[in-house]
């Protein structure tokens, strides 16, 4: 029984080790930061020899990794020190989330407006249903002079079309 308890205790104590983020590689952190020399590349990709920005940033990354910080903590350190512009990819919170999603929402709304407008135009432009020809008078009933004239003119009108 004590062996099982010790095993359970060891599993509980080691849980944070497997639940924590894996240690970040130097290259991952370099690729997550933008070089501030104006080249527009990441710290890892900056191709300037003796870059006045990339070299100190690389040294600072090494110092942060030596403290045992994980990738998110290192990036949070750089963001607090240099601002959000240092991050190579924008965060998905606040204004950035709105800035990335608003164009797609606007596009979807615009497409819906176009579809509904086209459907309404199509319904309006549909030809009206044709009226059925008047039924001939049943045999044995007499038609007045006006009805005979109307019937004759309608036949002439139909034959012109």
C-alpha cells in the first residue's frame, strides 16, 4: 500500500513538469521577434553584418533563456520592454483581433447583400403569368352584340402576336 502511495505522490509532484511548455529553442525565439534595424526581417533572418539591433537582441535572448524562462515568458519580456512592434506576428487580442476579422466579416455581409439583392431583382423581373383565354360560351347560349364584337377583336388581337 505504501508503494502505491509513493507512486501516486511522485506522479502528482511531476505533473507540472509534463504539463508545462517545452523549453523554447533559441531559433524559435529569434523567429518570433522582429529586428529593429529597419530591415523588416526577424532577428533570426536579419542578414546585416554587425547589425546594431539583432546582435544585442540575440544576447538578450540568451540571457533570458539562461534564466530558465519559457518562450511565452521571454516574448512577454521583450513586449514589455520594446512594445508590441517587436513581435513578428500580431497578438490575437483587443484591436488586433478586430483588425484581422473585420475585413472578413465585411466581405461576408457584402456577399449576403449582393445575393439578397439579386434574388429580389430576379423575382421582380419574372414575367407575369399569362392569363388564360376566356372560355367560349357554352353551346345553346346566345351572345349579345357587344360580346360578339369583343370575341372577334380578341381573336384578331391574338392572331397578330
